[in-house]
């Protein structure tokens, strides 16, 4: 049992207050990245719905990922930006629980959607004749709904475990948002077991989805290597290039956050920046710049806009 048993009503997010001389600079950088992230994700969502050439499962999954990423950044970045300029960095216990629940739920949803995108490529390359029957727009919608349900089911379990008890002073959360490890350590009861359980759940979900993606690409690789023509191989690989790049970035940065040993040290606030700010910024950039159909659709929209303004 911890010494100070005062039941808390709010937390103070320490965040970047330990770097007072660079807070204004960080605000400008993060604000610009956030605007670009929103613009990129909303552009992908808009192009997917406006251009009929993008009305296929692969781009519906991409649109779903962009929407999930938009919601994901909304849960933490606006609050983080406000705290960079504010003297008071408080957040209520209920608000903290909601932020954690949505952050974990949307993070899990992103992992599952990335896995579904790998499954979509597996069906398209390994079962091209059955692909139109198996991956309809209806099936795509059902899979996306299951991704949201799965992500938030795990999130609710983790959040309930962390917030089932009361919290003790000091009420300082050593992070710029309600990260589960930072919050669970403030629990009045022995938090080690709860921290271990929620960490195991998160790591299992992270590694499980990543291993499923690896498995799909093993099957994809074995199929592509049997294609006789070099042009056919290049075409098959080109449809997967953007997804592979995003998977490496997403799971690479996430593993640094969740697989980092406790004794290794380091500032958790800085370590979380690539996963929470940089990754959402890079994902729409990679999918738009490395995808010919998305670039073509964007060119059409620009062409129509120019025509209207003439």
C-alpha cells in the first residue's frame, strides 16, 4: 500500500514541462505535423469516396485506416498542444480514463486494419480468381467493423483494470497523455501486477497482429516467386510496397514503446513521440506518394478544381 492515500480527482500531465525552453518550438513543430497529418488523412478519405477507380477493398481499407488514424491523433495531440502553451496541465480522472480508452482502442484498431490490409493483398495475389467473391465491399465493411470491435474490446479490458481502484498522491503523470504505464503506477494498491497484465495484453496484441502480417507475406512471397515473368513479379510486389513500409514503421515505433525494458531508462515522453506524432504523419504520406492510383485521383481532383476556377 502506498503512503499517501488521498483519493485523486485529477491528474497533472508533466509532459514536456521538463523542457521549458523548447516548448514553443515543440508546439510549432507538432502543430504543423498535426495539420499535415489531418490534411493527408482527410485527402485520402475524400479521394476514396470521390473517385470510382478507388472503390475497391484495398482503398476502402486505406480509407478506414485514415479515418482511424484521424480519430487516434484527435485523442491526444490537441490536448498535448494546449498543454504546451498552458500553465495548468490538469486532466480529470474520468477524462484520463476516456483518453486512455480511446487511445488504446484506436491503436488496436489500427493494428487490426493493417493486418486486414495484408490479408487483402494475400487474397488478391494468392487467390486472384476467388478474390472478387471473397473480398466484396460488404465483406470489407464487416472486417473493418470487427477491427473496431476488437480494438475497443481489448481497450475496455485494459482501462477497466487500470481504473478499478483509486489513485494516490502525487498526482503527476510523467507523460504528455494518459499512457497506461504512467497512470497505473499511481494506483493506491500494488500496481506491479496490474501493470504486468496490461503490458502482456498490449504486447500480445501487437506481436499477434504483426506475426499474422508476416505470415501473409510469407505466402505472398512464395506465390510471387512462382510467377514466371519479371514484370508480373514487379507488379505484384508494387501493390504491397506501401503497406510493407507502413507496417515496418508502425510496428517498429510501437515496439520501442511497449517492449522497452523498465530498467533501460530513457524519457518515456520523448520515446512516445515517434509512435504518436511521427507515425500518423508518415502513413498518409507513404500511401499517397507510393501509390499510382491515389496520385492519379489527386491529379483529377486538381484538374477539376482548376477548370472550375477558370
